[in-house]
């Protein structure tokens, strides 16, 4: 690939990186994933203004406060990172003021997406309405967390319940609804069903259920025993899932899973993702990973003779 001199100003103003997803314009195709540096205005400001993220997903909120699991909740393994945070958050009322402040500080071309979780259609409807009133640009329904009881992946195993939640949320909101799906055997069918109930975007995937054992203590490392594996090990799985979803749904897809550099991001885009979420890579590379990915994508576009990043979406399907 030809090496170009791409400065920060060029990255943030290049129309070649701009993407539109369900009516929302992102200055570039990188989005901060829910859960990492996404729970306070100060942290989010750093990720956007110092890091260059194109969008932000606020940490998953539930109706009532959750303390999450007790320590240890993180295990670093050869394949990546396993966490069992348990969706800790101060509850809906505890985040609304921060969300209002975050929206005020973000540029208009950096959408704010609010992640939320619920196993009850009426409750989900209420949460979604309050988040919309707080000024978020989109909602992300978390149906993908693999280690939180009665939330996340456990909810999506019940397709009828999942359909009911999506339908209930869509009945009271005007902003786009992103549905984040985790790894499961029927993920394609599930994506079709939520699309049929009005979902605007599919986000895939989340962490993959895993565990680590301390061979000297001879017991599981994590307090919850099981957690979610993130990082490079799950990236090929995410690419496969996005590729399959692209051939089976008509709504936009956002790819997540093990994005550590521009090459990883482009794999997901070529598989069919319009944008990518980045999370675990921040632990190893810092917030500069967003600009690093964007710089690589822009250099690829220039050197390979494409006009914009949109020309690359799903290109791996063309034979």
C-alpha cells in the first residue's frame, strides 16, 4: 500500500471517510463500543477530540442500578481479554444528566448512541423513550452480553420475546434502533426477525462466552466463572457473521470484534459492515487506535483507486 502523509485535520474532514447509517452521518466509520471509556463526559470527550472516533456508544444502561459482579472481573489471556463485568451502571435516572452533557459537547457529525438492556418489552419501551428525550441520536439494544443473567444473550434466545421488545421500542421512538446481537447458532434468523419488527441497524458481534482457570489456585479466575472473550481471537468469527448477515438482511450492519488496526476494520467493511465498533484494542493501543484505523483506511482508498469508504462495503461478495 502506498504510504501517504495524512494529518489529523485531513482525517477529520475527509469526505472519503464519511458514512451515513440510517440517516445519521458519521465523520468516519469508527465507533467507540459500549463499555470501554464510554461512561462519563470526560472520558468520551477524550475519545472523540483526542482519539478521533467517528461515533460513541454510551455504556449499557438498565432501568435500575446494577453493581455488577465482584472482583476479579477481568482476565488477560493469550487470546485476548475475558471480562465478566455484569453490566454495572447507576441505572437510568443516574445517567440521563451525563448523557445530556455528552450530547452537548459532541460535534454534530459524531452521533451519540445509547446502549440499553432489558428483558421486558414495557420496561425497554420506557428506557428507550427517556434516552431519546435526553438527546441521543440512536439506541443500541444490547441482546448480546454473554455473561449477564436474564439480560443480553439470554434474552435473544427467546425470539418471540426479542421481537416483542424491538416492536415495543419502535412503537414509541423516532430515532434509529440498533440491535446488537451476540454469537449464537440462529443469529441470521434472529437478525431477519428483528429487521421484520423494525430494527434499523444490526450490530454484530459481542464477546464470546469463555473462561480462564488459575492452574495454581486450581479454580476459575473470574468471580462469575464465565465471562466474555474479546480481542483478536474473535475477529475471524465476527467477519464470518457480518458476511452472512449481509447476504440475509437489507438493513445496515455495524461490525464488532477484534478490530485492532485498519486491516481488521477493512475486513469487516468488505464483508458488509458500514462501520466498525472498537473496544478492547484501546487497552493495548490507547485512544489513538481510532485515528490509526482511519488513517490506514484512507491510505487504502487512495492507493487502491476508490472514491470513498462506501465503495468498499460488501465488496467481498462480488465475484
